[in-house]
C-alpha cells in the first residue's frame, strides 16, 4: 500500500471520528488524538513516536460502539485493534507503542505513586476493566519489552491530551511525517 492510500484511510477515519463522543471525555476521539500528537511534538519526540501518539486511539475510531461496550463494562482491546490496522502501513516503531499504551497506563499506576491521581475519572474506570496496575510477571514482562519506554511516553501524552482548550493543528499538519513512515 502506498503512503497516499494510508493517508486517505487515516483522514477518512479521523473525519468520521471528528464529532464522535470519546467515552465521556470533554473532547472528541479525533480531537483527543490530535491533542495527544501535539503533546508529542511539543516534547520533541521522534517522528515515529509522534505518529504513535497521534494514532494511539484509532481502535476507538474503528469501533463506533466502543463507548457502549465500555458502558457495559467490556474491555474492547482498542489498542490491539488499532495496532493491527496500522500495521498495514507502519512498522513496530509506530504500532508497538499503540499496542502497549493501555499496558503503559497499568505500568505507570504500578511504578509511579502519583500517576493514578492524574487519570481522568473515565481512565480510572477503564483501568479497572483493563486489569488494574501491573504486578508480578506482567510488570516484569512489560519492563523487559522493547517499546515500554515509548509506550509510557505515549500514555503520558494521552493523559494530557484531554484538554478541550488546547490549540491543535489539523490532521493535515502530520501528512508529511506520516507519509515518511509508511513502509514501502
């Protein structure tokens, strides 16, 4: 698949999600993703990590019923859905932080005593559905993984990306960056 095809698919997904409710947060799912990407840019992140931050919640965009599923208490594994969809175009430097961003929340709750306190009420509720803080073998496996640090960075930008007053660039501002990361 070409970069043009990847960009077209991503833009279609974001356009459809531009007014989609984001699990009760004060921003749309597309707006949240744009805010998260902007946080990564502001932090001076590498291009692949900016892409991961921008695209971390495409699994929610793909599953239009994710809010209803979460209201029922179902964990929809949006991180896996999103990473699999993105793997058509991007390598693990983008897809692994996406796949691991939920476990990164669980990890940060386990190792950072103040982290839980910064989570939104919705993120606290989903944390319980996602298994709570990592411990034991899960914690050790996450720490040993090759993308743990990147996933934790994406997670922190994710948490900061829920401010409705943040000024954000449009998705098109990321087109060149995304196109440069699409695998041949």
